[in-house]
C-alpha cells in the first residue's frame, strides 16, 4: 500500500506497507470478467517517481495514496467468465494492482497477454516480468532502436548486473560489440565478466569511473546505455567518440536526491556530435511481438543468462528500498505463493 509520499528514500512500514483485507473468491463475475491470482510482481526503480503527490504530472501515473501499488505482474486466472480467452489455470502478464487477487473487467482484461505455453515451455514464470517482460523490452528496444549498434563498436552500460543492464550487455555481445559494464560490488563484477562474458567491467564504488573508462575502452565509447546518471554520465562524456549515441534509459542515482547532480561537461555533446536520446519502453508497445519472437528462444536455450532476486511478498517494501540502494543482485521480483 502506498501510504505516504517519501522524503528521500522511501521508509518501509511508513511510506510503503503490506496489509491484509478480505477478498470474496465466491463473488459473481460480470460478463467477461476474470479473477487473477498474482504470482510474480516486478519491483522497478521507476516506482520511486510514481511515489509522488497526485497533482504532479509525469510520464507514468502517480500511485494512489491508500491503495496498492500497480505494476507488471504474472498471475494465474483462478476464476473466469470468459473461458474461451481466459481458461481457468491460464497464465497472464499485465499491469495490475499488487495484491493477491484482482478482479479484472472485460475491457481491462483485453490488455493482458496470455502466455500460451507458460506451463510447458520450461521457462520459469518469474522471468516473464524480467528478461521476458518490461525490463527485457527496455534493453532490446533501447539498444537496437535508440543505440543503432554496428558490429565492432564499443558499448558501455551502467547498472550492468541489473534487469536491464545484464540484458543490454548480453545482447551487445551477440551483436559483436565490445562491452564494458559498471557495477557496485565485486560479486556483481565477477558475474558480468565471468558469467555474462562482458569484455571488461569495474566497480564504480572502488574505482574511478573516468579513469576506468579511459583504460578499458582506449578506443573510446561509441554507445552508452545510461541507467544511472550523475557523475557516471560526466565520466562518459569525457570518453565519448564523435557521433556516439547515449541511450538515456534511466538515472537511478538521482531518484532520491533533493538536488540533482549538475553535469559539468554537457558541451561535449556538441563538440562530439553526440546523439543523446531519451526513450520509454512504452514507445515500442506495438513492436513487442518482435521482442518475444527474438528473445524468448535466446532465454529458453540459455543463450541469455538470467539472474533473479526473488523475495517474499511480505518483504516487498524493504526490497524496494534495497533496489534503490543497490542491494538487489539481478532482477528484483516478489513472489506470492498460490494458496
Ligand atoms: P536494476 O535491476 O539495475 O537495479 C537497480 C540497480 O541500480 C541497483 O542494483 C544498483 O546496482 C544500481 N544503483 C542504485 N543506486 C545507484 C547509484 N546511486 N548509482 C549507480 N547505480 C546505482 O534496475 P533495472 O534494470 O530495473 O533498471 C535500470 C535502469 O533502467 C533504471 O534507471 C530504471 O529507471 C531504468 N528503466 C527505464 C525504462 C524506460 O522505459 N526508460 C524502463 C525500465 C527501467 P549497483 O550495485 O551496480 O550500483
């Protein structure tokens, strides 16, 4: 439940809570309605921006005070008045309230994606909110459409072990790019260099970003997949090549700051003819089928490695705070067992 607009980092138990209320599973459903039991819920950094007063406008809707968060989830249809489209037992993916059960009316149900062979294809259901969900789509469309990569180019990605970053780096390797990532711990560094086969990486908490970029990418940066903003962006601008592309996906280092970091060398964008382009995953909604066709086999065959950090429903507020502090290792998901 979104209880209070946070000041700085959200406080579990105060700004976000987990609560219990009654739900009538025997209720009569309107024609076309279904009841979805939420199984896996995606906790995402952009939720911080949604924890704001309702009157403040932004690209994603503010959470409603006193109501559950809403976001991407995978659930199972447990009751249906439209058994042709949504047989009981079918697995759906969509944007729903973060509660154990949701009644979904006919109109809204049209926005849900039924994952046809979900129970047979061997892919864990949780991955449909991560590598095969919104974060995977963000990586895919951001890198391919905004980054316009060409074989042999260099790619730097920040927050490289996370849901988006790990996918970006692995897709980059498959496209024949030289890939370097930055992360916040030694474990994460080992993961991206040894398991994901990034060409190199560094721990930005212990090493200087500008120096590392110059050392690991002496040929300069052709593409930067921007997830963190702040000083990292400044260090990148000091190391970009002419006609580089900066894919402005997110700036997590700034989400809890009262005063944003002032990047001092923006003039490099002019001097190096850099294309600095922001994007939202929702811009590519109509192209999602392409994503599923291309990326599902890669995940299924293990050609894209997936790491998840799965927590229990009760721990969601603490886990969300942890996401904003780099405590998650892999895509953060929370799980509600089918009762
Ligand atoms: P991650 O799984 O990468 O988790 C967030 C990670 O960010 C943390 O684990 C931490 O890793 C890193 N981080 C946290 N605080 C800081 C900081 N102050 N400085 C540097 N790094 C920090 O999250 P996602 O993959 O889900 O999201 C990655 C980015 O993509 C975010 O900026 C998000 O807002 C953005 N996004 C944008 C979308 C769009 O449509 N444009 C859609 C989805 C996501 P570490 O330990 O390595 O520091």
